[in-house]
C-alpha cells in the first residue's frame, strides 16, 4: 500500500460531529477523508433554536449544508457512501465502503450518530422536526401550553412525560404497543399528575405539510395533538467501533474519555454515538473538535514515544 494513500485520519460520518472533526484536522494540516452515507439526525426538518449565534434558529439541513461548504474550502476528501466494515491493518485502519472501495488512515474518528425509532406510519418523515420530536432539551420549550402526545412504553419515557408538565398541562402518554411496559409506580404518578395513559397503537395521523392535528389509534378514535414526542428509544450506530474492539456501554454507546479517545489506540469517537444524554449539535461539535485535537497529538511521533512512558 503506497504511503501517500494513507490519510492521517478517516472520519466516519458527515454530521456536525464528523464535519467539525474533519475541518479541525484539516486545519492542523492533516490529510482527511470523510465517509458519509448521508441522512442521520441532522437531516430532518428541525430548526435548532438553542445553537448559539443564530437568533432566529437555523434548520439542521442549512447548518449541515454550511458546514459542508466550510469543509469544501479545505483539502478534505469525501466519499458519499457508508463504511460497511473497518479493520486494523498493521499500524493503520482500513474502511471498506458499501461499494467495495478500501481506504486507509493512521487514525479513525467514529462520528456515526444514532438511529431513531420513530413511529412508522405512512409519511412519518414529513413530520419529523416539524411536529414530531424526541428531545425535551431541544424542543420542550416549543410545547408551552400545547397538546402533546408522548409515545413511550417504559419507565424512562413515563418519567420524561412528567417533565413535560413544566411546559404544558395537556400531556397524554401513548404506549404505541399492545403490551404496555410502564411499571406500576410510574403509572400511578402519571395518574396523580393528571396525565392520561392510553394503551393503543398508532394507525396514522391527521395533518398536513408536517403539521400534526391528531393521532389516529388502531382500536379507533383519535387524539388531538400539536406535537408528538417519540420516546421509543434509539440505536447508537456503534457496530463498526465495536468490531474494532472499542468498549461499548450497556446502552450501546461508544465509551470515550474526556479527550474522545476510545480504549483502542488511534480510534476516537464523537457526537451522539458517544453519550446517552445531551444529544446536541453543540456537544457534537465540541466532541468533534476535541477528537481531532487528540488525534492530531497522537499523530506526532514524539507524542507517541511520550505516550509509551505514561
Ligand atoms: C427532530 C430532531 C430535533 C432536534 N433538535 C435539536 C435542536 O434543537 N438542537 C440541537 O442542538 N440538536 C437537536 N437535535 C439533535 C442533533 O441533530 C444531533 O445531536 C446531531 O445531529 C448529532 O450530530 P452527529 O454528527 O453526532 O450525528 P448525525 O447528525 O446523526 O450524523 C451522523 C452521520 O453519520 C453518518 N453515518 C452513520 N453510519 C455511517 C457509516 N457506517 N458510514 C458512513 N456514514 C455513516 C450518517 O448517515 C450521518 O450523516 C435534534 C434531532 C432531531 C432528530
């Protein structure tokens, strides 16, 4: 393998975390290749109202487009395809794309995000980011005084539903499953706080252009709602990191230290794939830049010698 074909860093994922890492690495004058299959959380319709510097908010799609434009002004290589497999090859890491191309890097930054489990009724994608959300931190504030349906089928979801009372009195919990997984204690608390629990499944919604009017239930009837919060869980995209031997938490996230190192030397992780809480653009950008900075240090030969004696 000719050495000029080995990048200083391969970045898996082109969301805010991956792009922040790539831009910072390029600004360390390192050669970088980003593999991105597109999509991810930053590709829905949401407006980010809590990201600093945008008084009127900025749509996630616009932010991502601007970040990619920023990256394009630097010598960063992109392959718009998924990494299907990664492996260690001598002192390097190799990533194979779905199309079968193999690329190599001296370090690897994993920024592959998570996969949400939104309710799968026809046309659901139109609603995500407009009136279907999952995150109380990002979008709880928009629900002030509005009617919300919280789709939750475990105690974590039930407890989050209680937190919505900080914003609105019109909260309903919907199990979206024939079997309700909420425990007795949480059920009692919901009841005591005036939150109705409905054990039924979503058949569809009534609405237009992504704006919700009501949720249709399988057993008949509708629930009027302005917003739906889907707390059905998420799957961290941590399989590739796991295949390299990276430690994965019991919730499926890649475990890192505060400098975004994983337990595998030369492999770093950033963004939603590293943490259970605080899934935020600001966090993703912070972790992306931190991962790039740590990767840059490890690429210095003197640093590698120093690390051996730590
Ligand atoms: C409805 C909604 C509303 C939100 N509102 C806000 C908000 O108001 N404020 C806020 O700060 N945050 C908000 N968020 C959260 C925010 O979007 C995420 O925290 C952020 O996108 C995380 O960035 P990331 O780069 O880690 O992951 P992502 O943005 O998900 O990017 C991951 C990228 O990796 C790619 N990828 C995955 N696997 C592979 C692979 N094997 N090979 C190559 N590429 C791969 C994906 O396709 C994707 O492009 C919201 C999210 C949603 C869904």
